[in-house]
C-alpha cells in the first residue's frame, strides 16, 4: 500500500508540473560520511570498515546506513526526490546500487554515475540523477595529481553533462577536495592544486560553449572565504540576480557571512560550511527557461542547509546542536552523517 501511495504521489507531482509547464529542479550536495560496504576490497584500504575491525562495521549497520541516507535525501527534497544529488565519501558502485535499488530510495527511480579514484581509502564522489529531467550525454573525470611523492592521491573530480527536457545542457561538477589532515595551512597547497584543476575544467567549458549552464557542488574541505573557493575558483557571493553570465557565484556565501550559527558542518562548537553550491551567472538570470528560483528573503536565491531536527543531536561538549553522526571517533552513534545536506532550487520551464 505504501508503495502504491508513493507512486501515486509521484504521478500527481508529474501531472502538476506538466500542467504548469514548469518543474522545481532541486539540486543537493551531501557528504554522507564513509558510505562503505562491509566486505574487503583488496585494492583499497577499507580495513576499518569490516566486521572484525575496530569499528565493527557489518551488514546490519550498512543496511541501516543506506535506509537512513535514503530518508535524508527524500526529506531534503521535501518528500519529492531531488533532481540531482551529489554525494561525497562513497566507497564503490555496490554502495550506490544498494542505495538506489535496495534502500528507501528504491521507488525514487534514481540512476547514478561515480568516479574511480586512486584515493587510498577508496572513497569517491557520485551523482544521483532523475533521468526524466537529466539525461547524461557525457561523463568525464579529472585527475588531481599528487602534490608531492609523499602525498597520498586524492579524489577525482566528476563532470557530467546532461540534457534537460527543454533540450538545453547542464554541466555538473562534483568534487571532494583534499582533507585538512596534518593541519589546515600545511594541507592547503593540495586543495589549491585541486581547485585549480576544477577551475581550468570549468573555464575551458565556458570558452567552448558560450551558453553553458554550470553547477559545482561538493565538499571543498575549505570555507567560502578560503583561497581555494574565493581566489582560485573565483566564486563570488550572490548580491544581485543581474549577474555576469560567465562569472561563478556561491549560492550560500552571503547567508553564511550574515547569519550566526549557520552551516553544514560543526567543528569545536562553531558552525561553518565545507560543502558548497556554485553556479555560473547564466543560471541566476531570470530570463532563461532554466534558472535559480529567487528567494523572498535578503539572500536573493532559494538555497539553504537542510537542518531538520532528526539530523541533529546535542553537542555535550560545546553546547547547542551538531550533526547526528554515524561515528563519533570510533564509537558507533547510529546517526546519519557528520555533515548536513545543502540544496538549491531552480525552475525548469518546458
């Protein structure tokens, strides 16, 4: 009965969209905190996520994690599956198959693509998409070279070009830049290098296709005002919808700067965002058939952190709330992730 009701709901939404000749196109970026399966891959350093390892990661915890993530994704879409979901920290294709076909997402109709990076832990980035509104026509990956011989390889950058129902193309980049392991300043050069690879790919695209529509999402392991985002990628806060079509704009930077205790990630009692949504100016302009939905607040665009109560827990050390994590250190919490999802809404006119 629940399955029938869910299908009827999707049909009702689809009919409503067709009647209005438009569709709310929600994009989501989510670091899912170590989505590993429970079996060993001899080519990856996944030993801590095995049944006999310190974390005691097993089948039951894995299945619970999949259902939990499915619940988060549907809830972030306000009970309508988001059109696109960029994921960080996914081990392999099996995890995505199980997530899209055997979890609470199995009726949502998602398809996926992902990278196969040289990252030693085996974690990659992926894109879930609704094929009815986004049909991939090109899938590329960009390799970020190690900064030094001693530095471990990092995640590839995923670039998916998809056709929209209005026959235009949307280019989506999903990235997970090198971590801050070893210290923020010490590790910064590697993030700057990765951001440079991303920026070069985006600039080449914008030169090749003057009407390109670009979305960049993912975990940069840096904040909006760090050099990797602000200087190398060159993402500016949105201060007007009359934007330069080729310029890149950060959809949440203005809100992060203005609001206290706001962000997708909490570190030592302070909220900030390592996760970002960036678009080129063409998607801010309201004249096209595909563009960002303007907001009714002071921040110009409808974009936000999804911070539902069920995704939070009490911060016993610093007070307030923090993301309800799967693990706190090595202790199993049974939560969702140490990051919150972020999202933005566009309107697609047929």
